[in-house]
């Protein structure tokens, strides 16, 4: 029998702009020969190399700035801001 029939496939999911998710546990061998082990059911491997816990993802790939909001319509008051003063002028 081949190795494929004896062992279930490991699921690997590539997240666009994010990590590579691997069904665990996993043993990762780095280029310098260092071996890192994680026994979690799903392991996030860093694909951007920004992680402080490389090769494991710590979400450093996420944008730190708040996303820009669409401009408000002039006729709708923004919560927390004063509206137009009526009757003065």
C-alpha cells in the first residue's frame, strides 16, 4: 500500500494577505535546521515574515491603521458633531 492510503491528507489553507493555516500538530524545520513544534489543532504559519514568533503567525500582517471611512453626506449630521445652527445669520 502507498503512504497516501494509510494516512489522511493534511489540510493546508492559504489565506490571501494572511497566514497559511495547517491542521496540526505540526513540526516546522527552518532553513537553519531549527525545529519548531506546535500541537494546536490548527496552526497559523507566517507568510509575510513580520511575525515576532516566526514561523508562527502573530497577526503582524494586519494593517495597524484604521480603515478610511466613506465621506458623510452634508445633509446628515455626524454623531458627536454639532449640526448646523438654524435661525441665525
